[in-house]
């Protein structure tokens, strides 16, 4: 069954402590599987999401909100490699132990060069760094005493205690062919974020092929569609930054493009957005399920002003018509 997660408003102009608490408690009651955060060190918003640079640290956000809920799972999509791997592993293990919750770790190399320039990592190959960080973290989470010697990290006799209470599945983020390959090579899942249905299907089929070639089980796949629910498709997309979404889509070098070579209408972004009436959202979720998505994280960043109402509609008018959310493990 598909798991249904929820991106939190811990960034931008709508970031608000009371809204976060009320929203996650509502999501917990409504049966969402998990709550998810983004990660930035220096937050420069995408053009489609405004200009406010408010951004609350992801591990702090999840730990605090776990204390306000009963059972909902936690996730990050995606953590980028500006932390030292010991620090990253330590944060994840401490959060797992403190919250007693399952945690899904999405990882990626990051999109903004400036974030790495400011910490002196301008020349580092970030995918390789993220992979190395994850390999170190896994050893630490397994309770090993780790010695590590590489061009990036050099240390001996390091361990952390306590270890995470639950295994930490790792998802590689990004919609590129390279991201899909990295996910197969050393992750349990692939989580590209926004992605159109044709591109998602193409990548997932390639992932299945690569898993078969390597003789390993199929890894998990998921997506994070920008979502807007209203009385109609027109009303739902009116609440979205359509020019910004189209511009962002055309900047995606590895998405399959329409016949004309570029995206020109919001309808061509189907999959990267889910918009319309509850029945329209049902059809979008079912399409993801037909392709084989194991996880859908609903991104209401363009509906955060009426976030609570969006959650109610999604849970009451969409979930009953699709294979419902899997309850989070405690």
C-alpha cells in the first residue's frame, strides 16, 4: 500500500509554530503516515515559492513536533551534505531515540552552490560526499566503532550511543538518471521530489531494470507533488504560482519535455502538481499508484494559508477512494 506523507510549513512566510502544531496533530488524527521537512543552510526560495527566507532547522522541527503527536512517522526530503557525517548521524540517532518514531532519511547533493561556497566546499563533488557521509552514518547507527580515512574525512575510534531505535531507510533525492542510479546502488528508495508522470514512469522502469541487473529486490519509489484542492481544476490552479511552476519545470534538464520542447501550460505538469477537485486528486494518486509509487508526500506550499482545510479534504474525500495510508510504526 502507498504511504501518504505531508510536507510541513517550516519555511517561508507561513512558517508558524502554532500552525505547525495544529497541523501535525490534525494529520496524526487523520491517518497520515508521516510528516516531512526540507533542508537548507542558506535558504534562497525557489522563484515559485515567494521571497521570504524563513527556514527552521529540520531535525529541530521534527523532534519538537513528534513530542506534540502520538504516532506519526518522520521524514526528511532531502538532507544535503553540509554537515559533518558524525554530526548528521548523531542528530538522526538522537532524534530517533528521543521521539521513538520511525524516520525516513532522504539525501541529496543540493541544488544551490552558494550553500557550499559559504562553508568552504565549493570544489567538493557533492554526490560523492553525500554517499560517503551515508556510508559512515550507517556504520555508526549499527553500533560500530569507526575508523575512516579518505580525502574528505579522517578520524579514528568514533562511535555514537544510543543508536536509532528503528532502521533508517535512505532515499536518494533528485529526478536525474544519475540520481536513480545512485538510489539503486546504495539506497532503499528513490525520491525525486516534483516530477511529471512520464518522467517518473521512465525512471521507475529504469530503476526496476537496474535492480534486476544487480540481482537485488526493487527499491522503493516516491514523489512530492505540489498539491492544491478546490472545487475545480481552474479554481485549484488559480491558487498556484503557475508562471513560476512552468519556469521551474523548464529548468529541469532531465524531465521529459512535451513535443514542442518546453512546458507552456500547467496541464503539461501533471504529476509534478496534483490540482483540482477531490476526484481529480484521486485520479492523480491512482496514476502514481499504477506506476508503482510507494510513497506520496503532499506538498501544499501554495496552500499553506488554508493548510488545515486542505488536510481535512485530502483525508476525508481522497484517502477513502484510494488504497489508504499505512499506519506509522511506533
